[in-house]
């Protein structure tokens, strides 16, 4: 339980962007105080053992640290402005849901924290530089110069990092990796807790607990909920999916036990204003979908990016087919099933992934062909029981097409894609009407 509580705290700290800048700023203040103490107490006694080039007079130290403070403050301002520009680009060019991918980038906030720390060190050290305190040379300015050189190095690294991250291909790679990680998490969980059916006992009194919050389900602490059920010799069935929007007083769990216990839902189920990919593979897919939709919008008109994303969707859907619709049953030490949670069925995930792409891309043959390619990739990687779902999605795509306006070469091109998918799913192909 303590481990789960610590995990919850860590997850909350990850959402706090001020952590890295605050740590670097605190370290800079401590370093400034340390160097002040060293200059006062020790430098005069060991000056003969320190290379003279590293020592400066108080007046020279004031000049150096005054200039460095101004320069580092300018670099900090420029860095912050660059971050805001990138955030605007992510929101307008890609999707507002992808902002968190950049916001949670550790490199960005570490560089900002380093610049803030450098500014604080030189400013505080400048405050300590007084003629009546020293009758010898000091080292603080040399340390300030070293910090400035480090900041300059990381400034160059930061510019390269931003130039790389703002490319859509880099974002797509990150989104795909996020989706793979959460899918892999459920695959590993399925090897231990997976089941084709709900195995918890429901022969006791049923108590329904409702939500005390509004927002999207971001995290469910399955282990602690299972421990709670064991403590009360009961079983729990989770009624919502991670990523669902819940409102106040909505039913969240069924509790099967002799007596109705007191439970604080907020301790076991986290909800917030935004969805989160840590336990929500569908949201990871939705980000790719939204970037694709933005790419085919008239304002951006970048169908090749959308096609690239849709093919990746096929690979991810193929992986998800092995875990979708399964129950995850958590048992105690005595192998008594205490908690069950079910992922959304595959056909619903498939529909949620493609219904907007079908609508906005129905007049673009390259988009329709890429969707069929994606379904074919998913079919080749998927479990056998979802092949009919994939073929039904293709029928749905064809149903929404304007087949009467299809040109002959487009028809031949798309017919070949359909035939390939039909062979992959084990279905009889359909014939498109003759082109004009």
C-alpha cells in the first residue's frame, strides 16, 4: 500500500512543471551561500595554492557577475519565449492534446531551471561582493563564469532539441512510443491477471459507489482497491473505463460484500480535467487521430502526414486487439478474485479510431486507401477473433464513400486495397461500382 501511495505522489509531481526549475534555483542559492562562506573563511588562507588566474578582485567580480546576471536573464527570457512559441505551434499545427508531450519534456524544464539557477547564483553572489568584507581575492566570480559556460552549452543543446521536437515526425514517434508503452503494460498485466470472463464472486449484497468528482478517469489503483476488497472480505467490479468522463454521483464501482463500508473513492481513482495516457491506450490513439485530422484540414493540407499516422494506427490496433475486451482480475494471496476491470471491446475502439477520419477523408482517395492499409496491417498483427470487426469497419468505410463519383483509376487502386484486406481477414471481397 505504501508503494502505491508513493506512486500516486510521484504521478502528481510529474504534473508539476515547477519542480525542476525550483530544484535548480534552490541548488544555485545553496551554491552561492557556500561560495560566500568559502571566500570569507578559506580563500585568504589557501590563496597561495590556487592558480592566480582563477582569482579576481572584488571590483572585477562585481563587473563579471553583473554582466553575467544580465546575460543569463536575457537567455532565460528567450528560452521562455521559445517555449511559448512551441506550445502555440503544438496547439495550432498538431493538436491541443499533444501539448502535454512537450510540457512534460524533462529537457525543456531542466534547461529553463539551469538558466534561472545561473541568474540567481550570480545575482546573490553580486549582493555578497562588498569591499568591507574582503581584504583578499575571491573565487565566486570564477564559479559564476563556469556556470555561464555550462548554461551556454545547454542553450545550444536546447535550440537543437527544440528544432528537432517541433518536427511532426518526432512528435509522431513520441506518440507512437507512448501508445506502445501503455499497450505493453496491459499485455504484461494480462499475462498475470488476464481472463476471458469476469471471475469475481457476486453472491453477496451489492453496493454501488458513485463518483464524488467531475472529469476524466486518469488512473485507477487496482492493487489498493483489491487490498481494500480483501480487508472487507468482498469483491469489487469497476464499472467505468480509464478515459471515461464521469460526473458527480455517477456509478463507478459495484461492491459485493456483507456490509457497506466507508470508502473514499478519490484515494483509489484519480480524475482530472484532461485525459492521460499512462493507463489509457485509447487516448494515445486519439492523439494520433487528431494530428491526422489537423493535417488534412484545409488550413494545413498535409495528407502525407495523415497517411503516415494512419499506418501507425494499424500497427497499434493490431497490438491492442490482443488485450481489448479482456477482463483483468486481481486476486489476493489466497488466489481469491477480489477485483475485475474490463478494457473496452475492440470493435468500439476501432470505431472510435476511424469514424472521424472516415468522415473528413471520405473525398480523398489517398486517405481512404491509407485507412484500408491500416486495417490490413492490424489484421496481420491481430488476434483471430477480431478479423470480422476489421472487415466490418471496411464495409463501413465503403458505405460512406461517394462511389458514383469515383474515377476508373481510383477504383482500380482502391479495389486492390480492399482485395488485400479481404484475403487477410478471410472474407469474400466486395466489388466497387464501375468508374466513370
